[in-house]
């Protein structure tokens, strides 16, 4: 979601494995390249733990240049992993200021051509961490990434923080790629309906399990099963009851079970839908 280390180090422990899911699902958005609170990720171990609880595949997102390069190395190493590369909206203003944005676009375009990079993302708009002075360049970058996804025939993963209206408007103006995913969906019921009508996918993260997230659960409850995805956004957004700890792909079952309860569907039914949707968006792997 972001690149800043946050939170205290007092809870810098990755929680234990929850009960396994009955049908394997995909962690649709994770950052195994990001070290949080001085805990670098052992990628092979993270994937093994995930597999042990029914998370058999992950989509690794590298959203700055070092992360994107690392993502391509990782997908060449681990068969369970697909990649996504982009310049995060909070990275873009700094790159523009230092005059390196054009070169960064060129490198992202090269990395995105890798056959197992199936995602351009995360791109989008962040009005929370970037002030009004950064908006123009975020808009330009979002439009560039939308165009890249369409040219390369890849899925698009969108980061939208406090920018719902402009995200929806720009997607409409540019024409959304065939597979468009709102990562860590944070809109309300009405936005969920609009996204579903337009055929976008909504990816829910641990935030949907938070006690006060009533609006988000309302949004989930109106999202059709065939538009749903699930993600960790690890190492951030750790689901209840581990909120504040370091997140990892093996914690997805907590989010999936909470989603099933909100939707009023059986856990295997939801797992099956999540798995099928992931393959529809990213293709088989
Ligand atoms: Zn993210």
C-alpha cells in the first residue's frame, strides 16, 4: 500500500498460521520485497507457510524501481508467483522532481514485458500521502500506466487512497483495461456497485476485518462473487485479530473467513470463486 515503515517495533512478529482453507486461493497483492521493522522476508519460507494454509499462489507487486527489478528476479525463481510492476503514485512526484521519471517509465515498460509479469500496478492516486502539488503528475502517471496495461495486454491494479472520484473519472476517460482491479478496495457501497457495473474487480484486504469497517463490509456485501479478489498487501494491513503485527500471505484465511461471513456464503464457495476470478484476471500459472 505504501512504502513507509510504520508502527512500533514492539509487535514486530509475524503471527502464526491460522486454520487452512478448504480450497486454495491466490494472494492477489503482496510485497515480499519490502522489509518492515528490520524483518526482511524469507521468500521461500513465506510461500511455504502460505501453501500450508491454502494460499498456493501469490501476485508479487514491485512498485518502485528496486522493487520492480526484484519482482522480476523472484518470479523467475518461484513458480507460485506472478509479478506486477509499476511506479507507485507516492513515488512519482519525487521521480518527476529529480528529472528521472521518463527513464523510470522506460525501465518499467521493459520489466512489464516479462511474460510472467501479468500486472501493471500498483498505480493510481493517493491524496492522503501526496499533497495537492503532486496531483498533476500522479494523474499523468496513472494515465501512462493505464495505457501501458492496454498496450501490453496486462491486468491493471489500482491504488486509490482518498481519491475515489478522480480514479473512476480517469478510468472512464482513458478506457479501462479488460482486467481492472481496485487493490485494497476502500470505497463505499455505491462505489462498489459502480465498479461492479463497469466490470472491475474489487480486491479486499485485511481492512475488511477491522471492527469499525462497517462501510467496507457494506461495500463487500453488494459485490458480485465473480468480481471478488482477496489480498494481504503484506507486510501491511494485517487482519484482525493481529492488526498492527507484520502481515504475510499465510494470514489470508482470516480475511477470507471474515468475507464469507459478511457475504453469507460458505467458505469453500467463496474460495472457489476467488480462485477462478484470479485465473480469469491473470491467466493460468
Ligand atoms: Zn500494495
